[in-house]
C-alpha cells in the first residue's frame, strides 16, 4: 500500500471503503465486513493497516504455568512491535458472548500506540474511556470495568471479529461503523474507486443538500448519479 492510498483511506469512513470496494469489483455483494453494532472509543477515529492478530480469554484464570503465560505475553508484545506498518491490532476474545475482561484501556492502548500500531479492533471489552491513548482508536464489542483474568491464548493466527474472518497481514479499515478487510486484488484500483464513488455521490448532494426540490429535478440528478457510478 503506497502513501497516497493510505492517506485516502485515512480520510474516509469504513462505509465509503465498503462501497468503493464494490465499485472496484464492478458488482454488488462484497461480504468481508463485521456484523452487528460495535463501540468506538473515539467516534472520529479511523484505523488503517495490516492486521496483527491475537486471541485472549479472561473469564477463568489460565491453567498453564505462570512462566508459560508470562513468556507468551512477552512474545505477543514482541510480535505486535514487529511487522509491516501501517498495522492494526486485531484481537478476538474467546469468551464472547460472555466476555468480561477489558484488555483495552489506558495501559495497553499506550503500549500499542508506542509500538506504532494504528488502533485496535476487537470483539472483546474496553475500559478507561477517558484515558485511552490519544490518537489510538479502539473499536470493541463492549465496555466494562474489569480486566478479569485476561491472558493471551495465541497470536499470529486467523481470528473472527463480529462475523468477519481476519488473517494476519490482511489490510483492515475500521471505524465506529465496524470493519472491512480490503481484498488484495482491489488494492491497486481502490484509490481511483473511492474518487469515482465520491464524485458520483456529489451529484446527488449538489442537488439536494440544503435545498427543496421536486421529483423532476431529483429524477434528473439521480439519473446522472447512476450514470456516473457505473
């Protein structure tokens, strides 16, 4: 992903990316997006990058020896600190739908921001909403007060977040609406597709925003919109 595409992706929301992927593919039916409502630590926050994946648990204490858990935790942090950038931390909570352990709060958001990650996407729990690292958005499945017995189970494997399968290295775009995985084959044309989408939508906005129009005017604008997006 070149800098120009990264800048464009950072400037738009996830629904725009979702629509633009269909423009790039030339058809409806793109399906690699999260389902259901997710919560955002920063309503304006957008994260773009290659997935660094992991899985956690927190409802029950780990059964492995403490030194094993500690070693895995540090290996996890080393993994998150490494790899291609830009990158997004993607963590599945294996306790969902009964997740109680907030791995994402003041401490871990500051650590992962310091590693150069762009944000966290998780189906698990976040907390410390007033103290999350500035400029480090978290899109999560829920909010709660406790960290429970949170521990890393594994990392660098495929995860599933709100119905979306994500592999390590997938290009992810996420914000308060949820997340998408950008198909590899559309990356070369995605910037152009976003620009095409925005130009076509502007035809409708120019016709209706802040105005009162009749159906005949709308029909003309809509025809021009449909012609521009195909």
